[in-house]
């Protein structure tokens, strides 16, 4: 699934590895965030508030939930 970055908090802009307006490949959804291959090619976790979906969830993704305990 591809996501477009629509927001990065101003205080974090110099330190972030994503750019507003750019599309990124989402490789997972975990802990309430998107796991995205960033500008450094590293799969990092980002807030869902920073991105909008460009397409639907892939139908071949597998949903796994784990107990917290």
C-alpha cells in the first residue's frame, strides 16, 4: 500500500526521513502506526496522522494480533 506524507511536525522537520508530498511504500501497520521505507531505505514506524492512503489495503496482507500479556 502506498501512502503520501501530508504532515510532519515543524519541530521535527530537520530530523525526519520523510518528505511532505512524497509517496512511500507501507510495509506494515503496527502499534497504531505505519511501517514505511523512508528516505534512508530503513523501515521506520510513523504516525498515521502524517500520511494519507493512496490506494486500498492490499487483499493479500495477513492480519495478526497478539496478546499484550
